[in-house]
C-alpha cells in the first residue's frame, strides 16, 4: 500500500580485532539512501543505526546494506538487541 512509512534499522558488530576506517549501515528505500557511518577501534563493537520516514509507492523496495573497512573478516553480533529492522505504516 502506498503511503508514508517509518523505517528503522540497526547493526552492532562483534569487537574488532584491528582498527577499521568505517562501519556503515545504508538503507535504500524507494531509491533514496540514508546512511550512518562510524570509525571503529580494535576491541570496540560499534553500533550503527538509521531511523527515518519516507513516502513509498506500490512496488518500491527497501534494502538494508552493511559494510566495514577493516580489511579482515568481521561478524555482525547475533547476541545484541541492537540488531533490528522494522517498518511501520504511518499514513497516506
């Protein structure tokens, strides 16, 4: 159904073994991106979140992407309640 939607997403990373120049969560909704990025130090587990309202039309897609730039494999933590994704219809 077309209308305005509240879109929320967040990721918490496992502690990094090395410094990273970025961790990013990017949410694309209706072709428009909203992004949050952070710097991560070794031993830290950074959290990235986005929350916004967007008008979506029938057939529009919502995509969540996460990236990190440490140069080593890095996991997204499964044990934290900071990992979330939700979409709520607000109005026409």
